[in-house]
């Protein structure tokens, strides 16, 4: 009788353990981007322009940014691959070098671990003479 109880406890523990492993492996990565497009308006040619994009982890699992790629060398994203915990908001700073006069629209692609979604963040404005 005692052996059956021990075996039952071991099997129950294994079922719970593997159930937890499977559940955590298949939990979806969920996030919200507060504003995917930021229009910074008119900026002077000699200044650098910045936009701050907010990425909120709305899932139950930690979110990790794998990579951030801009479509131009004049646009520089400032990011890290630290874990964004559930409920936390991450601030991703994008800087544009105002080297040309006129309208600009730059796109930044954000690659997040565990999802095939690639959100595009857009920064735009107009560069004017000083």
C-alpha cells in the first residue's frame, strides 16, 4: 500500500511539473505599443531629434527585445536586451540626425524574442534652416 502511495505521489508530481513546463513554453508574448508613429514636427538642421516609443509588456511572460534595426544610418535606436517584466513599460529612444532639409520619415523594426511579429515604429518631422 505504501509503495502505491509513493508511486502515485511521484506520478502526480511529474504530471504537475511537465504541465508547468508545457504551459510556460506555449504562453504567448503579448505587448502593446502606445504610439507607433511619432511626429516631432519642425526641427532645426543642426539639432538632433529624438522620439521615445513606449512598449508595454501585457503578457504574463518576460519580454526580450532581440534586435532593433533602422532603415537608415541617420536613425539610431538606443535599446537593450534586458527582460521587460509583465506589466512593465520599456522606453525605446530613437535619434534622427537632421542632416537634410525637408520632410523625413524613418522606420525602425523591433524584433522580439518568441514572436514573429515585427512592429514598425515610425518617426517623422520636417527639418528647417536654423
